[in-house]
C-alpha cells in the first residue's frame, strides 16, 4: 500500500518510477488466495477511509471505477454466555443495542464516540498527515491547536483504564478495548488516545469494495500503470548500494537498478539488517516492542450461517490474560478471541452456492525466533472447540478445504519482522514519536513508506505514508 501510493503520487508529479517486488504478485499483505472454488482476501478485511484510495485513483489519466459499500452493521460480537451484540454504524442505534443487551447508558456511548471524533480531529493533522520529524511541520495552526488540547488526549491513562471508568458492563469495556488490536497493540498498556480508532468505523464508516479487498490492490496497480509506473515482479532487492552516503542503485539477482531516489516499503528490520551496511542500523529504534501478528485459517465452508455477517468476533473470557500472553509468551492464549470474516456475505462469487469463505483469525505473538511455528494443531483444536461451543455446530464436518497463514508465513511472504502486522506496537504513549521517519537522516536519497514507519500500520496509514513520502521527495528535490 505504501509503495503503490508513493509510486502513483511520484509518477503523477513527473518522476520515472519502477516498483521492484520480490513476489510474483502486487499488494504485499493485501493479496488474494484462491482455494478450490473459494476466493479469500488473504490479509486485510476491514476497509476504512476509502477516500484515501479515491484520492489516488483520481490521479489516473484514464477513469477507474472503484465501487464500495458502506456497512450498516459493523460487527457481530459473540460472548461465551450466549450474549450477541451487533455494532450498528449508526451511533444512536448502536447505543440502543448496548442499552438493551448490556444495560449501558446510551448517552455514555454517544459521548465516547464524540470523544473519539475529538481525538481524531485534534491529532490526525499532526500525527497522521505530515512528517513528525520535520520541525517546520510544527509551526502551523492545526499543530498549535493540537498541542494546546494535548492535556485532553489522555496520554497518561491506558485505554482499559479510561474505558472501565466509563462503562458499567465488562462486555462493553471488552468491545471498546478491542480497538487497540486494530494496530496490533495491548489495551491494558496502550494510551487511551487509541480510543481514536472507533471514530473511523462509527463516525466515518467501514466499507467493503464491490469485488472484495483485493479490488483496492487491483485498482491502485491499474492507476500506477496508467501513470507509467513500471512493475518488476520476482525481483527481490538484495542490497541498497551507496556512494558517499548517497543512494546509487539496487542490487538484485537479475541485475542492478540505478536510482536517484529509493523508497523502501519493506519492514525497517529487513532494510537495516539485510539491505544496508551495519553502521547505519538504528539499534534503539529496532529494539522497540513489535505489534502483534496473526494466525489465519482460510476455510471453505459447505454451509451458510444466517447468524453471521461480514465481520464477526467471538470473545475470549479473560481478555487481560489474552493480551498478557500475546505480548509475553510465544503462542496465543488457549481461549483466544476469534475473528471470522466472510466476504461471500457481500461478494457472492467468493464461494460456491450454499457455501461460505471463512477467514478465521486469531491474534498471535510476533514470531521473535523467526523459526517455524509449532502450535498449529493445538490452536486449531482450541479455535474449533470455541466456535463449535458458541455456534452449536461441528465445524469439522463442514470445512471442505483449508489453508493456513501463520506469523512465520507472513514474514516469509511480506518481509515483516516476525510477522508483526503493523510494525512497532503502540503500547507506549510516545510510540507515535518513536516510529522511524519517512526519510533517512544518514543516507541521501533514501526514503521509507509502509506500515513499519510513520504514521503507522493498516491500509489507511500506509497509504498516508505514501503521501508524506512523495511530498518530502518533491520538496527535497
Ligand atoms: C492477516 C492480516 C490482516 C490485516 N488486517 C487489516 C485490516 O483489516 N485493515 C487494515 O487496514 N490493515 C490490516 N492489516 C495490515 C495491512 O495489511 C498492512 O498494514 C498494510 O497492507 C501494509 O502495507 P505496506 O505498505 O507496509 O506493505 P506490505 O504489505 O508489508 O508489503 C511490502 C512489500 O514489500 C515486498 N518486499 C519486501 N522485501 C523486499 C525486497 N527485499 N525486495 C523486493 N520486494 C520486497 C514484499 O514482498 C511486499 O510485497 C492486516 C495485515 C494482515 C497480514
């Protein structure tokens, strides 16, 4: 996402751009999986801030149609005691649902979402849309307003502390704490400012592209190609060659590619550990805690489930312990929260008639050892047992095909260190400032985009990194 956004913007500004991609397909984490007659989005499934994609597609010299639908129901939440809660995108409807099901005061819910909006509007112009590492960006009205309001941003309270003060029911607290996982963080450690995230879903909306998430990649690739960006697949970069601390060319098995400017969209660890000489390594920055990874089962299911929707969550009973394990042990909690995404609910061609394509994801620790994962069977047993218990079925009889992607596989396929999904975690109040800048202060001509650098992981922020980098490049050159 970071690379495509950067390439589109730079090509539009008149630069000659080549994308060197080690895989034989584009999109990185946002790619496709075809299994028997089922299609899956292999990585991201939640689409927010679609305007960021629209803004890029508008730069195409030929019109590109990109259709997406706003979701009325964001998520179906299932609890072990049989409680089911639907999160409606419309605030009042959602507040009424929480009043009926969890005895929450609807005014508290509405106020929480208003606060989320305030957090977003105060911080987005400072933290998300500009380089945090250029002093001049701090001298403007929105930044000064943000700094004056910073005492309201709850930087010294954790997300969990803030949520437990507001809500009566521990299920509501769990539901809102879950938003920390949207950037791979721990709600019991991350600052309450992460309560910014519900604003994206509730106030701004969650969407599904007409042809599934893969449509985002496909349309951005089409746009880049229309602007003259050249794609080289199966083209792994082995080294970034420098001369007098300035970039010169990229070394690959198929030859050298000279460049005046190089933008890396690969994980920071990979760039510093494999592509550059050791003397450039920012050791403190690389030593920071990583965001969580994921373990995914892709199941072709020979049944349709009326009680399920596009996004479904089956909560663990002990959320705090789940996060303690996620960040302190090397395998997921034995009773993990399970996310089931079923794109065939909206994209009918994704599964044969009467069937569904289940993307079943559990948050998993990032794979520090970078070795193969050894808990697959145990995790699968726990996941199936939990889903069977809550849905009152036997999934073993219904799964007709399966593929698995684990933290090790995520690292092999995309280069993310230990398979972490969003670069560094945001478990620290200073984490926004501790992300790598979008440029190298030591190497002239080297820039960075993507989820492991500023402003962060996830599709929207990776796309914004492309905007920040391309603006830096145009200004610097
Ligand atoms: C399972 C999963 C679920 C997710 N869910 C969501 C979600 O619901 N919503 C959301 O917004 N985000 C989600 N994310 C996160 C989101 O996918 C990422 O933050 C975003 O796609 C990262 O984009 P990126 O620009 O960092 O590049 P990446 O997708 O990491 O791509 C990097 C690219 O660089 C290539 N590369 C690496 N090294 C080299 C090399 N040496 N030479 C050449 N090429 C190289 C890789 O092959 C890859 O194509 C999810 C991620 C995963 C894996």
